[in-house]
C-alpha cells in the first residue's frame, strides 16, 4: 500500500495538485515561500496549468510582496481563449490584490455562467463575506451563511 505524499515533504501527487495547492495557499505559509521549490508553483506545473492552482500561486505572490507576478498570472488567465474561462479564479486573484469591485464583477460573471457555487466557500473569499454584494450573491445561490 502506497502512502499519500505529504505536502510538508515537498512531494505532490498530480491527482491531488489542485487540492494541495489550495491547501498551501490557505494555510498562509507565504512569507518566503514563493521560491524555486514552492508548493504552489509545483501544483501549477503538475496540474497542467489548472486555473485554481494558478490563482493560488497568484495569491501566494501577493502575500509575499510579488504583486507584479500576481498581476501577470491574472492577465494570463484573462487571456485564455477557451470558452468558460475561470471567472471565479480571476475573482479570487482580484480579491487578493485588494480590488473588491473587480472581484465582485467577476463573481457575477461566474454566477451568470452557472458556476459551481461551492467556490464561494473558499477562504480566498473571506474578505468579501461582509460585503453586501457578496451576501446578496450567497443569498441568490442559496448557500448557508
């Protein structure tokens, strides 16, 4: 029986890259963490460029003072040509950059496209929870408060 890789060992399983990248982002282990071997960067690579992993890496960059790197990743996500590009991931990056209006605008776009509402439960959206627009969105979706 193979034991699952542990993030604290620096090992990632490709089938769990999104989950592990999100966990690394949400644990706020940012200061000095965005280096050559950082977990969020590994998660992006192993996931094949998952929008969720990219958003987590962007959040890590913001938290470690590398705003320009986060803005570049945000631009890359916005420029994806595939239909249904990741509106909620763009929103969480905007929130991490402190642009609440843009975060809410992208969440509304995601809502119009009938996104998976469980993304609103992510810690990256915690700063929005007291915003009346966010509360309204949660109410329209029917999520518990």
